[in-house]
C-alpha cells in the first residue's frame, strides 16, 4: 500500500492522548480488525510511512512491533511488512479521502476542524420553513410518500429558481437528490463505465473525485476552468465520457470563470457531445457586491447543473438537485429508484419554502462570510507571514501554499497540534498540489484565531518539511 494512501486511511489517528506509537498502533489495529486492511496487504516500509506521517522512524517501528507481537502483522527481512493471514479477495475498498474520514471520525472536542466547510448551525429561516412544511404535511392525503424524482413542490421551486436566473426550466428537468454528493454519484453511475475517462480540474472538489473513483474512472486533469477543453476532446478516440467543473467560487481556489469562458466551454462540450457537469453548490456564496454569474446551462441546455442547499443554508438539510434535459433526468430517476425510493419529504417541503428566498438569504449572510474570510487571512498574515493565502471574492475556502515541505505531512503535524486541514494532494487527481493545504473560514473569529495559533505552532514543530523526530503536541487551550 502506498504510504500516502495509508496515511489518508489512518484519519485523525494522532489526535488522542498518549505516546504516538501507541496511537498509531491502535488505529492500524482497528483498520485490520474491521477489514479495511485485508490479510496479505503489504504495509509501507518504516521510513516511507514515517515520512508520510511526519513522525520519526522509531514511532512506526514501535507501532509495527506492537502489532507483530499481537499477531496482526508479519514482518520478515527482505519481504517487508504485511497484514497477517493469507491473501484473499475482500469487499470493495471504501473511501480513504480525508474530507470524508474527518466526518466519519468521532468529533473530538479538542480538534478544530478546518477540513469540511459548511455553516455551523441552521439559520432561523430554516426553522420557519420547517414549520410551514409541517403544516402542509397535516393536509396531505392520497400520497404514499415515495417520490424518486423528488416532491413536485420542490421540483417546481427548483425550476422556478433557474427560470428567474435566465435559464427557463420545467419541473420535469429537475431531479431532487439527498444533497450534492448523491447527485454526483448518480451522474457518475449514469455516464461513466469502468475505465472510462472523466475530465476534471486540478485541483477540484475531492468528493467529485471519489464519486468518479468509485466507478473506476480514469481521470484526466486540466487547469482550473477546464482550460484546454477543446484540445482535450478534439480526437474522437480519446473523447471523455464526462467532464466536471466548479465554475463559480471554485473549490478550493475560489476562482470564478468569466462569462466568455463559460459560453465557450458550454458550446464546446455540446459540439463534442461530452456531458458537462456544472457544480453550482457554491454559486451563491459571493461576498457583498458580487453578482452570482449565470450557470453554464444559460449557454447550452445540454449542460448538467448540480445544486444543493448544504453550503448556502445548512449541511444537515440534505437537499440537492440535478437540472438537465428530460431524457437525462428520466434515466437518473430510474437509477436513483433502485437505491433510494425518494428523499425526506418534510425536508423537501422546507426546501421548497426556502428556494424563493435563497438569494436574499445568501446576500444577508455575505458580509459575515467576508468578515470571517478577512479575519482568517489577517491572522495568517500575522502569525504565518511566509504562507501564501490569496484573497477570494466568495466561497468558503482558502487555498494556501506552503513555502516548503508538503501538505500531506504538514496536515499530520497540524493534527497533532489540534487542527484538521485537507492536504492539497487529495484535491488533485494529477498527483500535484502537494505544496498546498485547504482550510475553510466558516468558523467563528475566535476559533479561527486559535486555529491559526495552533497552525503556527505546528509549522514551527514541522521543521521546514523535514519531518524529523516526533514533535510534542502544543498545549490546547481551547475546546471547539
């Protein structure tokens, strides 16, 4: 197993208390016992894993020795280290992406999560929307509650939302999903055969990469904005099965694709007959004075648009959607019905109440979003002036370049100092962006200040990216 892949699967292994080698052994033991590391799996050499985890070689040696004495791994000179037991086929591997593993881990009070960006609490308007939705439920008759394509009220609300933005849409062009991630998974299943090619930006949203990896797709990368798309699809024999981008407040760089580039890309995709996904989950998160650009579907109705209320309202409201042509929506609905007969109706009715007010809600919160963005950048400039964190005009993340070292090993060091960040390599299918980390700015200002203080302490312990020794965790003076 590649050291970086194992480091990802280890998750927040070092966030506990006690010697690092025992923490590492405990997490490896859990992966073995739960079948995530199957019998016969080769484990990385001591030095390689130590480098990936930014610890001393002695930590890995001691952890491996602990597991060897327990009979969970086998170590032989010249043959390396393997999980004990005969090699045999096992279940399909699960995700190792840090962005998901941080959500799956128990929420430790002493770790500040700057890894997954989303509002920290539901806004009051959501409670009001649920009150209205519940009053509607009280009048429902003759409805068994299964709506694989989505409740008609919400499909109409989504269609009206796009029509107001200059993209005329019928409710039959809308499929409601349980969030944007399910929308991407459905689209991957609908369009990508195992081994098929998907064009993605480098870097990009890691959840999309995982959805395509699940289909065993071959990922080809282009710069942000899918620059070079026309040349990439020019040869029919190399034409991809799907293309994906985040055109507005790009995750993670925050960039916004200009109107002329939007038109050119949408027309080129239609001409080449390549389905193009425009991920608009972050589209309404502009700062004050920033207008929300039109979706790429304004330039070609064949563009597939993905939206969600997770970032603009609250992540716990699991409502997303896909806007596409009717044949595509019909096909997606049949795929969805096999796995999920429909979403939560109270949530959909509440979302239908919210959508006409979405732009106003986002505008009302824009000043607070920018204030936190500005506060985070100011703290980084004060405490970590060597880091490069360019300003953005909206969204929820900063794409930070480290002056030396790499994001993978620094993220491990940061975790031992009580801050969870996402290394850049996890957002780049080309294997690049190793010198970057992604951090979000949704937290309260005092939390962001404390997080940067811990990052500064971690950076000092990191030693310029050399990963020598096992730095002691900094004192954690604040539970978040």
